[in-house]
């Protein structure tokens, strides 16, 4: 036999039948016992009253018969009427012996029903609060899933939260990562620059462009061009320092942001990357070089676009200088670095 599962529907039906049968049985038995006691007490009272009444009426009749020759029948009718009146059970006695016990039984059953309802509803309420608070399933082990439906609901809620968390992660990656290269995209780059500029954090940026990339697509096809981009992104990530992040700016353009780094450190990293890239084997079988524009944050920079515009202008100057070189903008002065 499989493991017994306590199902709420089975529990409710079973408990309802048991409570009805128990309540009915107890009520019937209690009523029987109480009526029995009432009849016994009433019988004793009736006997005493009957004896006294018959004795009194008989004595009165005998005394009167000596004076008047009256019939006994009126006296006997009086005795019967008196006896019948004594058979009526007083309401106070009926209330005390029958109504009060039944009310007590109903009250006990009602309290037990309320307790059971609260116990059944408690895990459902806790699951609802957990979902509403968005606790990512924290504290779900403390939820008392003592019946099958609560256990099943708890499991489904847990799976739902795991699935939702996975979907949120996937959507976040889709929003912030470039689908081709797997590195952060332009949207994430703008957010990072905005935070650095708003908080006045010193940083340098390197704007990179792969030289003559259009000819690679035209000559070898876009599939080979995509492989070149992915290889360069991987090579760039491997060259990153701690806290530095690389982004795909768009097309064959990339950006490196170096928080808390000077422009000299940015130049050193870019030059090292440029030299290695020129020697790197590529999917198209020929060297693919890079040019870069480098600048750093200054207090007069008010927005990411302003800083990117300076780096883009420096990159344009590097391209004009024959490609495979760096152009640095330091204090609004340009300097070309070329091997």
C-alpha cells in the first residue's frame, strides 16, 4: 500500500459525519436520561400528591356522607383531574434537564468546528502572506502542511516561485546582456555610466572599434563576422581588471568602464589589449585590429552622453590616424598612441 495521504475533502466529510452522529447520539442519550429522571421525579411527586389528595377527598366524603347522601362520583372526578394536572412537566424542569445539556453540547461542537476550521485555514493563510510579501519561498518550511491539499499547494507555490525567479533572471539577462556575445549591452552600459556620474565616482572609459570590420562581413559572411565579434568579446573579458566591465556598444563597437581608475591605467589596459588583438588568431584567418578612444570623468561632465561623445570623437581621430591605435583625451587635449 502507498503512503496514506490525508485529504482535506475526506477529512471534512468524515469529520462532518462523525460530528453529526456523535451529536445526535449524545443528544438522544442525554434527552432519554433527562426525561427518565424527570419521569421518575414526577412519578414520586405524583404518588405523594395522589396519596394526599385521595386521603383528603375520601376523608371529606366520609364526613359529608354522614350528613348527606351524596354520590362518590364527583369526588373521584376531582381526584382524576388533580392527577392529570400533576402529570404536566414544569417548563423550568424541562429547560434545566434537557435544553441546557443540548446547548452545552452544541457549544462544544461549535468550538471544535471553529478550531478545526482555523487549523485548516492557517497554512493557506501563511502561503498567501508569503506570496503577497514576495519572500522567494523563505520560511516555507515553517508552514504546517498537515493535510494533503496544503502540502500539494505548498509544493506548487514553491515550484511557481522557483519558475518565476528563473524567468525573472532570464528576462533580466535578456534586458542587460547582448544576445550574441553574452556581455552586458548598451542598456546596462548607460545605467552603469549614469550611476557613476550621478555619484561623482572617478572613472575612465575606453571606446573600441574593430578596424575594417565591414570588409570581413562582405568577404567572409556575417556568420564569420559574428564569430570574430564573439572571440573579441571573450578576449576582452579575459583582459579585464577587478571592478572593470566591458560592454557591447553596438555593431563592432565595444566599451570598457574602469571605476576608480585613472586615465593612465586605462591607456595601459587598452594598449595591452590592442597589441594582443593584433596577434590574435581569428575566424576569418587574417588579423583583426582595433582602435580606441580613451577619456576620463571630470567634474564638468553632466551626463553619460557627454562623456561618450568625447570618447567617440577620440575614436574617430584614432581611425583617421591609420587605425590600430589609441587616441587619449586628457584635459581636453588629444594624444595619439600608435605602435
